[in-house]
């Protein structure tokens, strides 16, 4: 639903060090502006709390206030949840989460300041008829699951995942944006809740005002988003699905392997089908469960995950097996960090802030004895979707105890990889042995610095060559050729192999751009162009391509 405010802040309005340049979006509960940070000289997004139903612009032209005394309670409640969500997002540090940088309370309302992202939304790629490769989809899925794991640990949910909420940055890294928990909490106090939900992506529990969304709410929406990417068909409304199933008819959203229009692996379809189960408690309850399913089905060659009867017996064995394999997929990604720590004495740190709960409702007790079990196969989904366990955990609760956060996943742009994994909590010695075998091993700590640097350069160039062969040019962030070439140039700015490697990356992207343009896939061409420009922004070929794409209609 479109909302029109006749009192939006005009261009040139100053909010602290920020200046409003344009209006990007007008929603039911906020106005989003394109802004300019006069101090840092950079573009930003400015989100202003302005609930359409019970707020009005003050007489001074800047402030925001309740429309009437009767609206004061709802206005203040909405402001509270808006601020609480923003405060949590300032504390979340994750490469796949669009964080709030600054919160300002001025003019009787609140503003959140976020960096303006460069790239394209997943929604623009979904509009194309071109099939998205499984490696790309898995990379997006695992990246967003890692982001959700961090978000859910902070006791909030996104509540509005859809293609438009997943942004693909210049280097291809997925970014989770447009958090909707606060907006929907406010909408629940109005008659407009249904209109604020993303039809097809919102699960059934979000249509019930008494239900508090939980992690499985986000998993359904993410599954629906991937379903749309796979089929190029918008997902069916959740309530309509339930009605169809209640009549004994086939589920319109079950992905079946072997179908003429489905070209994805059975394990990926199995994970998506599990996430798309209509009943909250039938879905996975943590991101780690989905990551483990993807890893176990891929590495162990199983066509089925454990059934309910097998689970008690297999849990111990699968745990041990997971620990053996779980760290291998992330070794290459962390080698760079370890080498940097050995030679340059740099350390990375991650801050863990106090967790906040944006919901005004009292916390719901979590029944930790419930275990979600994946369906036996995609074909069994139509039967499994209608199951109702006799004993189930409550819907809105986010588990207090979750498994360890998932590690960075290395998924190339065009080659399949067996590296979906979560961060191990043991087998440290085994990982360290493998890592040390891949790093340069100086014979003595007293070797000349030139020798040590030479060994490091050889290791980085070898890693870069491996990434090039796997078509990992600029993604994923933790393991790509561009990153390794940059490490070489940090030691030897004139290294010919590294400079040649960067040019090869750009040349490959130019080939991708040419093919995408010939096939009419302009959004993909622009995405490849952005990735190429992140490598060599001054390359003459890229300037020419950008000029050509600028005059082509979207």
C-alpha cells in the first residue's frame, strides 16, 4: 500500500550533520530519505519514524507528534519498538547484516542512519527469466542463514524477508536489509497488519495478531524467497496453501527433484521444502539445523536425513562426523587471517553487546526438549506438510540456547563446492595441523624478512591461482582471488603476477558481461560490472561498458 505524506521533510533539511537530499520511500510507519553526511562527505540512508495512522508533522515543520491525545499511547509504543530495534542493529556486527550506524532522537521522533548500499536487490534478479545457478543460490542461502543466526542470538527476528530485503553488494556479498519486526509490531495495533505483510513470503502465524514471530518465521520467508528464485513463480499465499492442503489437494509449493523445470540438487530442494512447511513447529527452529542438513546430505552422500526413529541412534554418530568435516570448508577462508596475524601481528575482535528484546509482550517460555526433524525426501513433503505433532514448542520463542554460529562459507560463482559448514567447537588440533601444512614453514625464526615475505607471496599466489580455477574471483568474501592478490601487493606493490591476476579477473568479468548482455540479462551484466570495478575501477574497458549500459533501458 502506498502512503502519501504532504509533510515530508524537504530537500536541504538538516538533521545534525546530515542533510536530506531526496525521498526514497514512504511507508506506513517511516519515511526513508537519501541523505548526505556533510562531515564524512558520503551518502547515507535516513529513516524517520513517522507512523501514518497516528502522527502528524508539528507546526514548526520539522517535529512529529501524535495526531490526538488518543493516539499518544500508540505513537509512544511505536517509537519505543523503533528505537529498540535500531539499538540492537547498532550492536550486530556481521558482514551480511545491514547495520544501523547512528540513532538520533530529535524533533519529537527518531532517526536511524545507515550506509547507502551499492549493488542490486535480489528482487531485480528474480525478474529475469534466467535460471540462477545453484552455487549462487547456495551462497546466498548460507550467507543469509549465517546472518540470521547472529540476529536470532540477539533475540530479534527480521520478520519481513523477501527478495527486496536481500541486497547483493558490489562484490556479490548478500546483505540482509529492511528489518520489519518493529514495523509489524506497530502495525499489529492497527487494522492494517495484513497489508503490511509480504504476501507469499509471510507464513501463516504472521496473520494471527496473537502469535509472536520467531526464528522459524524468518526461515519460511527465506525459503519462499529461494523458491521464487528457483521457479521464477511468486510463492503462494500461506493461508491459501493451508486451505488447499486441508482439502487433500497437492501443495502448490513443494519442489520435486526430477521435475522438468527444477534443475537443483535434492539436498537443496530438501532444505527449502523443510523451511516452507506451513506449521511453525514443523520447520527448522535454528539456522544451524539447516546448515547441518546441507552439510550432512552433501558430504555423507545421503539421499535422506535421519527419520524420527533413526534420529536418537544417529545423533551421536552424526555429531562425531560433523566435527570431523565441519571445519574443513572454512580452512582456506581463515588462512589469510592467520597468516596476517603471524607476519603482521594484527588481531580481529568481535564485540558481543547486551541483548535487547524489541517486543513489548512478556517472553514466552521455550520448550528446549523439542527437536525438528527434516523430511525424508522432497517427494514426501506433501504428506509431511500437513502433520501436527502432539507436543510442540510455542511459536514466538527464540531459543535461549543455540548451537555455535555458522562459519563463513566458501561458495564460488560457477563451480559446485562441498563446503557448507558450521563453526566447530572441537578438533582444534586437527584444524591447526592442516592449516600449518598450508602455510609457509620457515626453518628458523631468524630468517631474513625478505625470505619470509617471499614465502608468504608464494602462498598467496598459490591460493589466488586455486581460487581463479574455481571461479572465485571476488566472492565469497573470505576466499577469493582478488583478496589474495591484494595481500601480495601489500607486501610487494610491484608484483607482476598479482597485477596480471587482477587484470585477468577483470577480463573474465568482461566476458560474463558480454554474454549477459547478448542474452538480454542486463541486471546480471550490471552486477558483473560492479564486481569488475571493485577490482580495477580505472580500467578503460569498464568505463566504456558502464557508458553503454547507462543508455540501455532496464
